[in-house]
C-alpha cells in the first residue's frame, strides 16, 4: 500500500513539472511581454503614423511632420521615438516629445545641413520602441532635399576693413585677410586692430581690386574681387566638405554677383550675360543668358531659377 502511494505521488510531481516546462518553453519564443495590470506589448499592436510619408525639405530650413502614436489594444506602455542608425549625419532629426504616452502625437523636425546634405530623394527611417519589444517598429518617410528657395541678394562689396558676425575682413595696403574675432578677449575689427595669425581663417591672402569684397547674408561665405579681374568665393563656414578658409569658386571676368538665400548659388554677370554657378563645387550650372540691364530680381523656387528675362533649371 505504501509503495503504491509513493508511486502515485511521483507520477503527480512528474506531470506537474512537465506542465511548467511546457509553459516556459511556449513563452520563450514570443517578443511580447505581459506586465500585470498593463497588458501585453506587441509589435503588431503599435502604430506610428506620419501625417506625411513624403515631404520636400530645404537646406537649412526646419520641416515639421506630425507623427501619430497609438496602441491597438489600449496598452499603457510609453513609446520612445528615434531615427534609425543609418540616418545620414547631414540630416538633423529631432522628436518633440521623444517619449509618448499613447494615444498621442510627436512632432518630427528634420533639418538638412546647408551645402552638405545630398540633394534629391533620401529615405528617413524612424523607430518606435516600447517595454518588452525585442525589435522596434519602423516607419519610412521619403524626403526630397532641395536648396533653400527665395530671392537672391545683390553682392554689396566695399574695399574696407569690416566685420560680419565675428568674422573680420581686414584690408591692409590693398591686401585682404580674414580673421575670427574673440569678444571675450575684447578684440575689435578695425584698421588699427592687431589680430594674431592664429586667428586667421585659412592661409590665403587676397590682392583686392575695386569694388572690393562682400559677405553672404549668413556671413559664412565671402566674395572677393581680386586683382587681375577674378571674382572668388571663400569658405568661412558655409560647408564642412571643404576646410574653413578654402577657395570654392573663381570666375575670371565677373563684374557683379547675386547670392541665393542659403549662399550656395551665385548668379554672376560675365561679358554682358548672367551665369548661375554652384558656389560650393565651383561648377557652372547653366548657360549664360544675355541681358541689356542688371536684373531687378532673381528668385529660386525648387529647381526653377528666374530673373526678368532669364530662366534656368538648377539642381
């Protein structure tokens, strides 16, 4: 009798142990996790929905795209948004806020770096992570990257020592040199200022011709009329593709110029015509357009560049 009872107890324990092992085995293959009182976090239940899945963005201009975040089964897990690891360095990405209590909305802010961002279509992948997920939910947004649209500004040149946002163009005996100005050291940009060589931007000096030199509207590019009849463009921080202080564009015979809103396009007056150039690459972008007078306006919209009687497509 005792032997039969002991055998019965052993069989019961064996069956109970197998049941526990089976439950553990079934749970080990699932990416979902249950927290008491909070439901289950499953990839299939989480939806991140951009209001736009394709958008046009311009160099140096922040573009905002709302992102809706919801749980299909009403889970209470917070969701964190981020850009995927493969996002290019030149594309600034920010989520405001980055952590959402669904249902909720985050604003995706994208900002392509001026002159460094690749023009044309690029794919941005955003990821959403939550408690218990082994892999994030991913969503794609197609971005069409373009130059900044708007009106060009005339290059205002003068043969004088002058400052533009802590950059000093110092003229000494007809030679132009650029320096950084350190306000914390009470430095000034003037003819009498003694600025150290260590603060010179680049190693080049320019023999200055009339009418002189001018800065782009962001003070990150300078245009210099050099002796010998050359108009040159100099990198003061416009692009990280070239060293600060590098020569970007040089056009012989150019007598006047206009710069685009982001300073990456220049329309130059050469031999009685207008010619568009890429400032960063130094490339001519289209053929010369004959003019009888200086343009009253120059404007870029997308890839369409227009003036009074000229029109080009530029990329």
